[in-house]
């Protein structure tokens, strides 16, 4: 825990200058627009500790794998999130002396992340070693309206001197990743220079040949009036800078507007990159900082209108959820189906890669409910487009006949991970891909996705499962050996309940989907059959497995078993652990963790969350009551699922406790690791904990359900969801639940299992049921 | 397979120059004397592919661990076998042109490893680009009689020119390891210079501060007469050289005797190192090459007298076993209890570290039977001296109360390995340490070792086992979860039969040993109790576990199960595999190997070998018949155990097949990896396959047993063993077994389970029983 930020409903505020928190604040105050992102590094040079980070979605580097003992099948390369061109840099000199907050007296320092409007502001007074004092205010944003544009307003006021203020804005492509495996430099020089409106730099990645061109255009004002200073332009290898020196008198205010364009070969041909950037730079200069900011805040207003969760009576909870929603939309906006949601988004280098099963299991529901269908659909299409690589990946592991195993971590569809117990064995991820298709169709009703793309993915995954199970003569059942479940604190186990269950479910769902596509769109079905060489004869084996699968359970306790031998373990609970042993992964050797009954992340509980309707409530309760006390939640993805299940089972205090653990995970730095970046994907879990947890929202069998509870600490909360073309607003108060159809036709829903119609005319009002455990 | 060497009973012969085999030959023709070793690199400079390797026992480097994903508990460093000072180098120039076999016409090339006398000879004719032709004969040995001395005789004859021959012998400490994790340079300069008899170089390791001083003294002869040439001595950083140019006429023969001394701070104080080397160099120069060689061959004659295995009628088998015995004694002679037997000995860098469980499980029996007790005792003491580190190692993993876990790989007692499934989970190695003590005492009758050192080791290991088992409420039994057995093609399994069995056996043997020491040496016993805080109350838990242990078995098949879920696997046999899938570890991904029933190395069979008397022969047979067809023998340690078991069960063809697989593993380069170095530890398995396998030798319950078989391919074989102070010679012929007591008093033994007395007066002759399967 490390709480140094102020509580505020709409802003994240750091009051006072904390060099020792710099890396953490750089993560928390990050900006992004789905296309690119930037840690909250200072514009002016800073000699204190800092992790420089500027990232462009989809631009990565295949860093040579580092491994102790090579195993056949390991990937040669790990796709690294790539620290790319520094476009924010503005060196400042006061009477020739550099402004460096690490070497100045700093007062009145304040950093504010305005989440409502999507900008970062920084204010401070600095006294240089010379005694010169300046008051500085910097505003920065990355445009949500124009994806390739970032802009900075850098304001300096002379507090006590007459003299010169020098601005040296620059664009620098010579950047490095801190976490390069072999200290390699990933970028090389292409070209740099200046054009009418400013300067530009083009660099390329040494592997994969991604090209990035970044430019800047600068405009000065003095005391509110535009001034024209001749810039001293310097073009060096991989860098271009412009130097402006403005004479000032005490009290004068000088302001630099720096507008940057960052474009890449992902979206433009290499030949068009420079002309495109040049033209966009010219446009941006003409539009100007203020208008760009206005467009940007308008876009944020629209996002908030659809996605905000209002919590009354609990500012910490309010700030937490908004921070999570804000960071999610900064990371992924859904326009580009080639992009995805990295676990650290644009806020750090750690983990690398981009796409984990987090996307399907945790992020999809958020976008499904708060953004147009297209966004969630793009997330699904991302995997569809990577199906050939998933098939290739499975082939490497000995699977045949178009079986697909999606990678654990990927950027381009190829596996990046290199730890056998994860890479090769954490195969449950494949189930999440299938579940996401189901989830999408349940929520949107868009069955066309099946014939368009979904069915091919489902068949390929079912082919995998049917080969991954093997027949055990001993049991006369099908078993799945050597897997790692969602609980990564067990490895290479047999018959992980979650994995086997979702494996069977996938095959069942695929059979239903085949049926649907065949009857609704027989032509397309037969095209698919031809394309992937699919014959329904194959499904006999699927049915054989589904009918004869071994799913471990403990009949005495009436629970499912996480794996065959779970009950051979010494049974202890988290309460038995000493505080100084936790987190276990920092205190226990790996074998000890593996032998223990302690669970990193809900495993059986995750499965019960996905498939709650398959079981009666007492079954859910017995499992939750058994597994929850054994779960240490050392994955950021764990508490949200437990929050939802606790809400469902009427454990409202526990639900609230789990909620807080996820909502302020980064703001309060629970695990003291926020300096590495934010836990972006688990942020979607926070949203789920409210909407699916507290409000009990479900979309299933074509119907919509709510069963709202209200945490004692809150007086009310409200949120909106998009559902089959309607926009619904749900407000939960102590005594009443109100559901308003803000947009779209009358729709049926169930509240506490009673059927209602929600019309556009008037809000539905239902008395709130008090939770009973 | 790569067979390019000639078959010969006493020599390894390479006829013809094969640059593409250079690395392999460098391994095979390696020399060593237990103190130091040297790959068969050329003396003169060679620009072709080569792995330079000169190693000094006990001198190592802690190379920073390289790992993909760090796990709590991993060691920071891996002890690397250190390539050290090059003392063999002699640059040659003919009329000023360097002699480099990669750039000459080479004919009549022959490399001979004379195993009987322990030297390496190389002969060739080289035609330089100039047309000058020389005939060269080089003889090299590393003295078995004087451990710090190596010597070279380098003979050059001018075949077709009058002119100059230049010798530039040097000592060079500026060497590198090819396999440094981070390309680090491990040595740094200390001092170099010359003294009366020659030159010297002192270097030190950058970590651990090992100092090595190496010197040379050189003497020239022309046509058999000593000549005195003034040397041109050059002293450079980390190198000293002497240059001699000798004018020759066609037909002249010039010969350089280079005698080197290599000494280290392991055996001398840093201050004494140089004076010691200086004085030894002077002595060596006075003694001269011929006398040094004579002493050396005398020592080898003694070794062969005790350890040779004579095989009649099968020269390939004869050469194989001699090569193995030769390399074992070159690696370890047993004088120094700080040294041990690295898996590659002094023949390559791969694997690093020095001591694996190979020593106890495979090498100990060889030394126990062929060398004085002291040698095997020193191998045991090595572990006794590292007991504190083994206790520390166990503490890191959460064990308490003086429990010890010996490392998987070590140089100084600290764990070096960094793969969790091995490092933390392949704990069966601890059992081998206990078994070795038992084995030693059974063979030698030296029970004093128990009170001296053995009991402390046994108690510490038993403490480990008692904590490593846990009580399973489900089974009402003690289980051992999360282990890797000898079969490393299963990881993190539960209840590995071998590990659990040897764990229980250790506790039982420890209880017996406590009893023995208490009754034979009560004072010492109470000292031990005080020293390690041991109370016999602890043993209640041991007994509880031994009485209630879960050992998996399949009652239907009447076999033990390698682990709980082995029969859940798809049951296939090696015959079902395609040739192009083998070796599996080069063709299958790791998860696939783990899920398969295929066994890398005997596991249950290894346990049955150790404890054959605990089971009736039919039990052994059922298990062997079940597991052998599932065993791929992709560990060099596997076939020998199967050979012994096959012999015991009367499967004589199989036994011979397994024998050949181990005996000529390196000579015929079965796995095409001999270029990395030799498989030293498995060489002891070859010897076991003959003595314990074909000859059926056992030492158990105080008695000696034989049950000789004779492979069809052999007409006879004989070998000697040391047994309780006697030296026995066993000769097995087609019709008769002869056992002679060459030294010591009458001793009783059993041949084919009949009791006999072997007296010094006359050989025991027993009709040979023909094997019946």
C-alpha cells in the first residue's frame, strides 16, 4: 500500500513534489488514446529516477528469448512493447541555466489528471540554483478526436527576474527499452529534418521494419499574444529540435504550444508516411491547441456519457471506478481490430506482448456494455484474424487437422511466452476465446458473427480440445493431463476442473453453433466446411468425450475439485498464514507454493462464474465457501470474480471488500508495483464487480437480468449499458431500483427474477430487495 | 551415430585428418589426472573450428544466472567449469611461416590415445603453402604421478628444406568460456614474468579470487642431442612466451620438451603459489620429459592392474570399457575430498557445476570396487563437508530443524540449478546420498564411517523426508506431492514411487544407523545429538510415515506405479514411435513429452535395482516388462541400469544391447553430441553393467555374491574387485567361473547362490550356469 494521492471524484491529484514516487506517478498519470500512449514523464529534462515511456499501439519488437534451459517448442522471440519516439520533450533554460526539477527548489507542485476532460496538468514553482524563480503550468493531452496527435501547452512565468527564457522542443527517436533481454537497441535511423511547420524524425525498428514518423509544430505566446521567434533548428541523428529564446521581464508569461504528430507504417505506406505527417502537422498547426483540446474533451464527454459509473456517498470508490474506466478507454477504443488491450496498456514495459486471455475473460464485458457492438466485435475479429497462427501454434505442439491453440501472450498471433507450464499447458485460454463469442452473441443478439467468423474459431478450438483430452483406460473416462488452470499456483496438473469443463462446454457450444449456421446460412456453412476441411463425422469424438469426461469432484463436500489431487494437499486457509509470508510469491519457493492448497486466482470459482446457470445456488455456495478461504488473490484478475460471486451469494461485506481491492489497486498501489505500469486488464474487472456484481446484471438465453444490491457504504450508484440497440440507465438507491431506457425501443428485463418492460416513456421503478446471505 | 575411430584393444585411433570432427576428437582424446584436464586441442595454433579447453579441478566461476522468468528461491549464480590457463601452446613457424593444419596440406595424420600408458600422440606430415614439408610427432601427457605437471614432446623433421624452424612455446592466461551466460570474461591479470627455468603467468578469477599460476620450462634437442638456444622471452599481459629458432638441414629433427606446472590457490596460499611453482618447475626441468613419462606410465600400470576389465573375443566391447575406465580415472582419482566427478569431467564446458547425484548413484560403485576405500570414502566426505550448505538450501525452501536437501548441481555445496521442476522438485537425489553411505558400508564393512560422518548426513536427510511427506486426509496416508523422479520426462508429479520409496528407506536406514552408533559408540552418539539438536522423539514421525505411506501400485498388473496418475496416460510403447520422432526431446514439445507415458530414464526400475532384495523376482520381472518398452533411454544414465536388471532377469540379449549402448556411447557418438564433451558419469554405468550386470556381483548383508552370465559375443571376460581388504579376480568363461583371491585372507562368497570360500592358495572354479530367461 502506498497512498499519496488525493481523493477526488473526477481528478487524480498529487500535491507536492515526490521524486521518490516519480515512477509510480508516471504510471498513474499516463495518457493514451487507444492509438498511442505516454507515461507522465516530464517535458523538460529530468535527472532524477524515471522510466521514459512512449508507446504506439501495434508497434512491437521481437526480442530474442532469454531462457535458462531451452525446451523444444519455445518461441524464439518475445514481442516487446516498444518504447518509441519521444515527442513530448521540451528542454527549458532560464537565463541559460537548465530547468531540472531534480536540481531546483520546487514548491507548489501539483499534478492533476483531469479524467473528465482527459488531460494532464502540472503546476509548480521552481527556484533555480541561480535564484531565478519561475511558475510553470503544463497541460498535455493525446487527442481522442485525432488519433495521431498529441499536444502540450507549456506556460512559464518569470516570478523574480528579467532575462531570457529558452524553449527547446524536440522530437527524439533514439530511445531504448529498459527491459531489453540483451540490452539491444531496437530502433535505427531513417531520416530527420524540418519542413515549413516544424521538424520530423523517422525511425524504424531493427526487426520487422516498422517505420514511425513523428513531427512537431511549435507556437509561442507572450502574455497571451502570439509572438514570432525565429527558431534555431538543429537536426541530429534521430532527433530534431527547435530552440526559441524569449526575452522576458519579471511577471511576464511565455507559453509554448507544441503539437506533435505520431504516425506509423501500421497505418500508412512507408512512402506516404512523411507526406502524411507533413500535411497533418500543417492542419494541426492551423487548428491550434485550443480547438484540438476542445474536440478532445468533447470526445471524452461522449465516452463518459456512455460509460460513467456514478457512485454516491463514497468518493474513494467513485474515484477508483472512474480511474479504471478512464484508463481502459485510454488503452483501447475499439476502432482498429488489429489492436488489443495489453496488461499494462501504454503505461509501462513490463510483460510485453499485448494480448492475454484477459481480453476475452475480463475486458470484453466492459466494452460490450459501454461501447458500440463494433468494438467488442473487433476484439473478436482480432482472434479470428490470428486463427492461422493459432493453428500453426497447435501444430508445433503436435496437434493436427486444423486444431487451434491461441497463444498465452501475443502481438501478432504468434506465441511469445516461454515458460513451459504456461506456454504449453495453460490451455484454458482457448476456452475463453470460445466463451467470448458466446458472450458477445448473448449480449448483442448478433448471431451473424457465427457464420462470418465465429464458427471457424469454434471448430478449430473444439478440434484442439478433442485432441487434448485422452482416453484413460484406468478410469474408462476421458481425462486432460498436464495442464495449468487459471490458478497458476498449480502447474502441470491433471484434470483441472475449469479447463476440462470449459473444454467440454466449447464442444457443446460448437455443436449448437454448427446447427445454427447450417440451418440459417447453409451456403456459408458449406463454404466453411470446404475451407477448413470439416466433416461432421469429427463431432462423434467430441460427443464421446462430452459424454464420458472425468470431472473431479468431492462428493462428501459436494464440491468440484480444482484438480484430481487437490485434496491430497495439506488443507489450510489464508487465515493460517502469517502476514510476513505474504504475498506468497515473494516469500515462498515455487515448489512450496505448488504443493500448497493456496490459490493465486479463482479457478473453480472462475468456472462457476462463467457457467453459473449450470448449477444450483447451493453448489455455487459450497464451492465458494470452500475455495474462497484458500484464495490469496495474488493475481489482479482474481478479486473481481470473487466480488461478483460474493454478491450473487449475498455476501455483501465480502463483495465490497473485493471491490475495493480491485478498484483502487493502482491508486493505492496495493502491491507496490505501480511504478512498472498500471493493471489495465483487471480494471475491467472493477467495472464487472459493480455491474455484474452489485447490480447483478446478466444477459442470458436472450434475456436481461438485474438483481441489484447496494454496498452499505454507498447511498446510490448508477451506470448505463448498451443492450441490443438500447441504452439503459440503471440507478440503484437504498429503497429503489430505477431502469431508464434512454435510447431504443421497449425491452423486457428481469429484476430480482420478476419480468418487466422498460419503455422509453418512463423509468421502471422496482423496490430494492435487501440482500440476505 | 558417428563412427570414425578405429577399433583397438588399448588405443583410440583417428586415422586421417578430419577438421569437421575436430571438436569431437578434442573431447574423445582428452587427457586428465584428476587434478586437471585438457581437451585434445593442438599445441600449434589452429584456425579451424575448435573448443579450447583446459580445466583445473575445483576452480570454477559463479556465472550470473540466466533465466526467463525468475522464481523465488532460484540461485543467483551457476557454478561454471572454468576454461583456464592454456599451458599447451607452442606456435611453430617453418622458415617464418606459421604451421596451421587448417591451412596446410596434411597427410599421414594420426591421433592415438594410448590408454595403457596414458598419453596422447599425434603424427602428421604437413606441407606448408611455401612447399616446405615437415613430419611432426607430438606426445603429451598430464602426469598421474605429479599432479601439477603436464608435458609435451614436440618433434619436427624437415622433409624437404634447409632453413629455420621456430618454436614459440607459451603460457596464456587470457582464456574465455564459450558458454558464459553474459559473455563475461572470467579471468583477470595478476602477474607474469620469467625465472631461471622458464616463464610463468598468474591470473585470478574475477569472482571468488581463485589464483592460478602456470609455468613452463623448455628444452630443445636436435637429432637427439640437447642444444642450447637463447630464447627470446616475451612477457605480455597474461602471457609469457619463449621463441627459439633452430637452423636445420633437410632430414634434421628438432624436438622441444615443454614441461608445464599448473598450480592453484586451492592447494597453496596465494603468497606461496609463485615460489612453489618456481621450485617445482626447476625440479621438473631436472627430472626431464622421459623420466616424468616413465613415472606416469608406471602409475597407469598400477591403476590398470586394479581396474582393467578384460573382454575376450569382442574388441569393440573391450575398447569401450577401457575407454570408460580410462576417462573415469582421468577425471577422478580420489586423493582430494574437495573434488568430485563432473558429468563432462575435464572434457567440455557443458552443464557446468561438478557434482550431480550421478556420483552417488553411478560412480561410487566403480571406485568402491576398483580403488582403495579412501577414494569412495572421500566421495562420501565431500557431501558430509557440504552438509551445512544442504541444510541452508532446505531452509530456503521452507524446511526446518536441520533438514538437508542436497543440491541438484553443485561445486561448493550451494545449489546451481535453476529450473524449478528440477532444482526444487527432483529431491530424490537426497535418497542417493543416503544409499551411497549404505552401499559403502555394505561393500567395505567400514561401519566407523557412520559415527564419523554418515549418521549426521542420514539424520539431516531423514528430517527432510519427514517434512517433505504430508498427511493426506483424503487417503489417510502420507503422500509426497510435487516431485520430479529420475524420469525427468514427468515433472511436478505426486507420489513418485521411486522417491517415496527411497525416502521411507532412508528413514528406516537412519533408524538402524542410530541404533548402531548408539550401541557401538555412545559417546560419539551423544556428541552428535548435542551438535545437531537431535532427540529420538523426532523419529516417531518418521515411523508414522513409514507405516502409513502411500506408494502407488497397480494391483491388476502387479506393478508399482511411477506416479499416481501414470495409468491415466495413453499407453504406448517405444515401438509405436516413428524413428523421425526420436529422440523425443528434439522433436516433441515439452508438454507432449510430459503427457506421454515415455520414460527418459529408468525410474521404478532404478528403485528396483537399488532395492532388489525387497521384492521377489516376479515382481521385478513384471515391472521391468511393463516399463522397459516405455523407456526411451534419452539419458546416458539409463541403459546401464536396464542392462543390470535385464541380466538379472535372464534377458541376456537385451542386456548386451544395453551394454553396447553405454560402452561406446561417446566413441560411436550415439547422440551426436560428443563435441560438447564426454559423458563421464555414465561411464561408470558401463562398468556396472559388466560387474553387477553380466557378473551379477552384489555386496549385501555382509556377504558377496556373483551370478555370472556371458554375452554370446564374448568368449570370456575378467575383472578385479577390492572387497573388504581382499583383491579378487573374477574370470568368466563359457563353461567356468574362476575367482582368485590375489591379495588378502580367505573370504566367503556365493556363486549362483552356493556358498564357497575363496582362499589365497588356489582359484575357486565353479561351472558356469547358462542363463535361462
